[in-house]
């Protein structure tokens, strides 16, 4: 059964068929909407010969999630965090919906609920993962879904990138909290993050074989962007890495899991907050922002900073530059840059 409604000078077409998820699309003119309805109904008729509609009636969203986490997730970098995210998905009511009953509205409601609990960036990542699950099911598992129910769910607008700086007294509070802790690897981890701008996962993956301290270089074969990079090191970074290397009992410089590191950081931050309450909102990833800001303050340009930080899109670095018109004027007036006419 098909329906066509005019809403706000546009035509909303929808095709419903027993055993299939309702398919909707919006058009500017009525003729295009009717043409789409006919084509969609023909496709559904053809698919009825190839697929058993009862598949959608007996398969739940949870079934897709479990298969995805078993067959697809293990091959990804960051598979552990994705597996945990899917584990949480399985607790929602919509996970028990059959594919014949699941609609975009279920995920629209999920989006709106989650926006009251977490930041927009987290919701965007959740929707992206759900969209991938349904897309793999449609394209690779022969699940007769004729539309991805997450594809047209509007993504929330991500907040502007954080540029939280670490103040000197906050840094002192962190170091004091590290000294009161029971780990000897957290303080060098914090210092190294500031010196290099490395992500937490990159820090924890450092191996002896990655070090070329004689030339002040550190290679990172596995990165978030899947692009290996070699980081030029400051003198402080070389000293920190040499100390970690000499103390290491195996190839890893940080012999700790990501979760253990995260918990140690949170405990450290709670202790530091007793000395400096304002640090409660500081995140470990903010150390990367602090590092990038310091690189620009040292006079490095965007390509140089990108080579260190590994930002794939240099435009993401522009928010750190804090260009002042008067500084540009001063540069333009330098005698060495004057051109004789």
C-alpha cells in the first residue's frame, strides 16, 4: 500500500508492504513522487520472489547486533570499545523489535533521549554504528531490508571542538595527585601527552622498536586515522621516553590496559580536584589540545603541527591558531619581508 501526502510544499511518499520496513521519501513535485512509488512497489514485488518476508518477522535488531559484533567488530581497530557500545545497545527496548516493525522513529526517539544524557558527538557515533549494522545486513547478509532505518535519521549538530587549556596550577595539582597514587606510569603518560600531542591509545601502544631516540623520532605504525606517522620529539619527550624504555620489562613502554589507564587517570583527577576543584571537567584528551596549542605558541605552522599531531584535515587545527590581526601586521612590517618597488 502506498500513500502520498503534501507537507510544507513538498510531497511525502511512503510505501508499506507486509513483511517489509515502511519506506519513505520526500519530493519537490508530485510526478517524481508517484514515479518513485511505482518503482519502489515494483522492486518490492520482485524481491518477494527472491526473499522470504518472514525473515523480517522473525529477525530482531538484537540478532543483527549480535552477528555484527561477532563477525564485523573484531576486524576493526577500536573493537573493544565498539563491542561495549553494542552491548549497551542490546539493553534498549528497540533492540527487541523485529525488522518488520522497526522504523526510523525508533532511532529518532533514541537520539532525542540520548541527547539529554550525553554529548552530541557520542550520539553521532552511535547513529553511525547503527547505520553500519543495518547497511552490512542489507548488502552482505541478504537481509531483505529495502531501506536503512537509520539512514535518514537527522544527526544532531556536534558541539564546537573543545579548546580547554591546562593551567599551570592545574598541572601542578595533577603532578601532586600522581605522586600520591600507586602507579609509576601515569605521570610520564601525562607529560608525554603534552610533549607530543599523542592520543591515549597511541601512548599505550608505544614499543621499544618504535623509538629512534638518537634522532629524536618516534614512529607510530597504528593510528586512529590509519595513517602511520613519525613524530619529531622535544628534548623533554626524549628524556621521558628514555626513562620509560630503561624501566620497561618487555617491549611495551606502558605495561597497562586502556581501562586500567583510564581508571588511574580518573582517580588522579579526583585527587587533583581536592587541590584545584576546577580541574574536575578536564579530560585526558584535553592534553592533546594543550599540546597542539603549545606547538603553535612555539611558532610552528599548520603543516608542521599536523605532521606531529596526525590531524588528517589541517583545517581542524585552525581553531588552535588564535591569530591576532596585530601580530599579522607586525609580521608584514618586518624589513626582511619588504619588497622594493
